[in-house]
């Protein structure tokens, strides 16, 4: 079988396979065997964070560090009651 791959993706995948002591061919075969055995196709492709999300996370982390967080609740009723205060 022939598969067209992006050169950078192929080189990166070969590096990952090599670090595990495998060839790229062995890695692909193992993944395809897993697909056949589980009947599932799992693809992980994280999306890069946007500048807006990075800024939001940074503000939240600063609030947590500064102790500006709400108390913990064990149920929704107590949470809602606290909101009404």
C-alpha cells in the first residue's frame, strides 16, 4: 500500500516511532490492528489556543493564585442560594 504523507508529518512520526524502537511501518500496522480490533478510529488533533483564550486563562490563573475564587459547594441548591446573597 502506498500512502501520501506530508514530509514534516512523516519525519516527526518516524522520530516518535524510532524513540519507541519501532519503524514507521510497524507503528502504522499496530495502529491499523488496533482500529480493526476495537472498531474505533481515534484521532487526537488539539486545536491551538487563541490569543483570547490564552489571555482568559492567564487572568483566571492570577485570580486563583490571589485567592479570588468562590467557596466550594456540594450541591446546586447551596450554590444558587449563595448567588442570591
